[in-house]
């Protein structure tokens, strides 16, 4: 295969890479999918033990899959989803090459083909293809702020992707930095394990887990909220918003909010600002973050109520959800702006500050002046180069599993049309 010219090379065998491979095989395009580890690598190595997906099982289907989940409304663990990915590529006999780390991608002058060099079990091999799909995702490099280096070496620090359970941490309180989905879920996990938790927050939206008889994801699909096109967004801040706070833990998941964590004992702090060996300093904005989350949840419920009214849909009244009840005075927010780690017995810091994408292997002019990938609906300016599985690739739902079928089908049609 290395001596032939492939129609397409796909980089990354997560849900995005496997989905485009399904369509490429259906279209009879000769291709290979390179994965640096095992299929679903990030799901295997970047999730903690109690982790659950935030979308119900029925929305986590890949192309050609049927809804055969024992509980379509339930929430899968990371291990469950890895098993689904493994069974998927085996069932459809997709051409996945595991343990194949891509070293470089180039398009040499005078050549109309892409050259992809790969380390396969320590041996470097190079392949050529007419077209290329980058589906390696944007969660490859741990994003830890530089101020982490200022904290005393006596304090144990790790990234959310390295956390598994509280027993692996030294005894004592834990500072969790970041209040998006991972931050609030890990904070809750630690509290349930009996740990004292200090949570450094940022401006993150929140949604109720269930509302008027349906899961929030059902409503986001029904109302068209998740189908908003990237090209229609006029406020660039929306494109960088984190996924709303929610949890898939429990029979039907549950609402998780800053006020619910405070009731369980968490100290709700503002955004982390600086640090020295003994203290960590925070901005005085915890209350603003509580109010922002409350207001976003309110807007979502108003949107749903309007949809129910205008569509004539029969829906029960809103359920009582104490965790979604607005904290109008932001009483759960602490006014603390400095935390002495030793005095408060804080022995661990967990950075739930997200990831950055590693596209260093791309030796092509694909980045803009801000270092972001240049594309329109996933189509690069470079002929034959495409991106898949990124947030807001084409629509709001592009960054979640339920958006991949539509995006992968769209991309496969482009690949078929341009194959020559």
C-alpha cells in the first residue's frame, strides 16, 4: 500500500475518524486511518473512573449503527464508549492502523499528493494520498497555565486527564481549577469521596439535566439549538464557549451547579489569577460566575417554553430541581481572593483547564495569524485537505458525538467529488 497512491488518508481513529472511514468505504475510496495508540485513544487515557458521557446513549451513534443500547436514555462510561468504537471498526472492517503515530504531513512542491510519514511500532514509513482528513481532535496537549510552576513542589499537581479517583491523591483538601464540565464533575466526585474541595471558577454556562419531561439534549435537538451554523454566528465569543455544566451520573444524570456543589461543602472561588509557593490568588468574580450560569439556564428554559407554546407540543410542567434553582444573591460564592495552601491543608491541585490541539505534524500553511486552523466548514484552503471532529466545524453540534454523522457525510461527499 505504501507504494500506491491512496485516495484518502485519515489521521485519528476516534469517533470522527471512524465515521468518515465508514463513508469512504461505502463510496469505495481506497484509504487508511492512522491512530497513534489504540482506537479511541483519548477515551482510554483521559477520563476518570466515575466519568459518564453527557449525552444520552441514543445520541452517541456513529454512521450505520442502530440504537441497540439496553438503556437508550442512559449515559455511557468512557470504557463503554471505547468498546462501542472497537466493535464499530471491527463490524464494518474499517482500515485502521493502530499504534501508528503520524510524524509529518507535507505536500512537496511540484507534487499533487500528500506525503504522510508514520512511525509504526518504531519503524518509519511514508505514504502518499490524493486527499487528507485530519480528525485527530483538539485534545492532545494538556493546557496548564504557567502559574502552576509557582506553587510549592510539596503540593501534588495533575491535569484532569491524569485524574482517576481520590485515592490516588495525598490526604488533604483539593483545589480544583476550572468549572466547566470536567471541573464540576471532578469536584463532585471528590466531595462524594469525603474530600474538602476548593473550586476556582470561570464564566461557564449551565443547563438543567431534565426539563419538562425530557433530557436537555432532547430539547437542544428539537428546538434546533444545536443546528445553528457556524457561519451565522456574529459574536465570536460564542465560538469559544465551553460546554454547559451538566452530569451524566445517575440513572438519568443530574443537574450540577455551583450552588449544588457549595451545599455539599465546596468553597466556590473566583478565577485563578496568580500564585506563589504558599498562596494562590483569585479574582473577586465568583458571584458573577454563579449569576452567569443561572441566567444561561433561565434563557434555555425560556427558549424551550417558547418552543412548546409555538409548536403546540404537549409537555408537562417544569419539575422541581433544587440544583437548578437560581441563587439570586450568589450567596454560595466565596469572597476569598487568596488561599494559603498549607493553612487550609490543600495538598493537591487538579487543573481542569482543558487541552490544546497538537497539529505540529502538519508541515503545511494551514494556520492563521492566531495559530488557529484555517478552514470553511472543515474544508481547508489547501486543495484536498479537510478537518473533521472539531468544535463549531460547521454547526454548534460539530464538537459533540451526535454531530458527527452529518459532518462526516458532508465531508465524504466532498472527498468523492474531488477524487481524481
